[in-house]
C-alpha cells in the first residue's frame, strides 16, 4: 500500500508555522491502526473519510489561524522532549489496549461505539483552541454552533420555539429538566416509570423533591391507568415519559401520558436520552419504521432530553436539554461579575446549571450534522444509521424465535435485544446461572470473543412474558445486547451463531 503524505505542524509561536513531511500508512477507518495487507486492501475499496488525513488537516488549520496573531515564546515549563513524550505515549497506547473492542460488531454489550470521524475531526480542531461555551466571551464561534445544533434538535422533535443547550451528559440534562419542574411546581412530586433510568430517583433526591415510581405494563412501558390513578391525587407536578428505556429499549406511550397529564394540569418531561434520535424513524413505511404517535406527541410536551453521544455519533459526553417554553429561562437567572460582558446576546451560561462546558462538543456535533442531518426522510441523513440498528434487532429477534438454544425475552422496539438461554431445568435460577456463564465465557474467549451484557429482571416481570418458567428465585439475569452500530445489521447472523455456541457449553 502506498504511503500517504501527512503534514505535521510545529507551532513554536515565534514565527509562521513550519511544515515537515512524514509518511504514515493511509487510514481508511477507525483511528488509523494498521491492519494486515488483505484487510488494508479491502479497506482501500471502501468509500469514506480518511480520518488520519483530516486530523492532520485540523491541526494545520488551527496552526494557520494561530499564525495570524503576534508571535510569542512558549514558556519553558511546558516543554517536553520528544523522547519523554514518546515513552509516555507508548505506555499510554499500550494501556488503551485494555479496552473492549467497542468499534467491532462483536461488542454488543453496553451503549458504546466510536464517534463518527467527522465528530472526531471537529472535536480535535476545536479542542486545540479549547473554547468554553459558558459565555460568548470564551466561545464566540462554538456558542453559535451550539445554538444551531440545538435548533436542529428542537426541529427534529417538532418544537415551534424552544430554549435549550448542550450538557455534559443525559444525567445533567435530566437534572436541569427536573430543576425547572421543581421551580414551576414547588412542593409537588415527580412521577416516572419503574423502568425509567435510575437518574430520576437520584436527581429527585438531589433536588429535595419526592419521586414516585409508576408501575409498568407487560412490555416495560409506563402503565397509563396506574398513572391516571396517581395523578388524580393531586400531588404530582411533572411526569417523566421515557422513549427508549435503557434496559429493554421500551417506548412509553407519550401521547397517552400527555393526554392524561393535561387532564390534571401536570407537566410532561420526556427522557429521550437513549432513544430520542429514533424519532427520525417515526412513520417510515419500511420495516425499520416506528409507530408515529409517541414521537409526534413530544412536540407538545414541556421538555425533552436527548444524548448525541449515543445515537448522535458523538464522543462522550454530549447531552442536550430542550424546553418548549423559552420563558423558563427566567428560572436560571443569575449574575456573574467577570463574564457576559462582550455581547448583549444571550450567553448559554445564563440558561444552564453547568458553568464550564466544552465548546469542542458543539463543534463536533455541528460538523456531524452538516454531513448527517437529523431530519426525517433525509435519504443520506442520520436516520439511516438508526434504521440499520433497528433492522438488526428485528432480524435477531426472528433468529431467536427459531432457535432451540435461545429464547427472546420480548420483541425489541428499538435496537436493544433481550434474550435468555433455553436452560434445563426451566427455572429462573438456571437461566440466571447460564446467562452469567455465557457472559463470562464470551468475553474471556481469546480466539473468538463476543461481548454481551446482562439485565436483572424481577420474577413477576419474567412470569408475565414466560409463565412456564419456574420462579424459584426473586430475580434472574438474562442476556442483553445493544445493536447501536449500523454494522450490526450485516453481522447479526454471525453474532447469533456465536451466542448459540455459548449456550450449549
């Protein structure tokens, strides 16, 4: 394979950046890690972004911008020799090898995958400048990018107007939404489903607000009848609906929850941290399509949270919170005597509980959205990435339905598949034991590893779905796989075969 010329920029801040030419193997995907010749030849036929080249261009672009300012001497305390750096970097890269292969479709455990190359290049370029999106004083370029990507997210959910910003995580985004809920309905509780993310109960504790878990139906979705009975008591100020629970991937019936909540004058917050981008598949006519009603209802809810660092192809951490009523910004009102001075425009720190936030996160998301827009029906948009994972989950559910070694726990709604070994005796204790053994055997196999996760489910929930299984313990672990990488669609048959092998050991 022919080498690719890479331009390395030496920024000495005393003169114009000088360029030296080095040669490195061409990178076709991933992070430029060399493969065997056959694999490299296959990659050379694939279209895509040469990440190694674009990372070099990012460094070059920032260097040229820096050169427009007066030269200065770097302080010698920052100097590190090439030899010392090389030794430390070698140890660093070796330690990174302790990671599981999140990039590979054989990793079907947790919600992990590498960011899109556009996000990597965008993040690196902005990170070299290191803007802080708290105030326009520290982020004139990336604050504007953040406003644009937040507007794109608001449009994706159907908000006519909005107030919102990026956060460091879905947890912080939900904290902000629940903070606003507390301020608007002081003294009233917050309700969420028993399958909702644990962050809601935890954040209610942080905010000093009573939290109430609502029972779920036989598919892990919030039970609307139970919610109505709870709201009738008059103690609830906000109810949280989840579009994509992190355990099962269940979609709460947002449209039904909204109708009940409005009847009692209760606000609705949507936790779409995991599943929010699946709104791009709502109403699609093909098999990847989702029933539109829950997703369309989000436009009439009071707030929504979504995590671009999950299905938005971004590096951790990048969350977002959006409010339908911009006037809630008054609840964040504060003053800072040393910021907010370069512009009369809204500074993002004025509508956020977080102070310092990486401008690089906004830059990475902005560049990604230019290439994969989050618009429904876009033929080359972000929705096609999610559609592949959704089809993979449906394909695997069909394979599981035909298997005599594995059983489907419940039909997947998004891209999370839950299943269990067809163990004998047919009891929760044996299913739990074999599931744990399969998890360990798969990840410890040096020749052909596969990486799964487990989900602990209560006996009554298991019995609702599989009443023929003996409930000889209170809970049991089952197997859970997240197929959020689009490559899972072409790999799912091999994944199924490998997991079947584990089941009979």
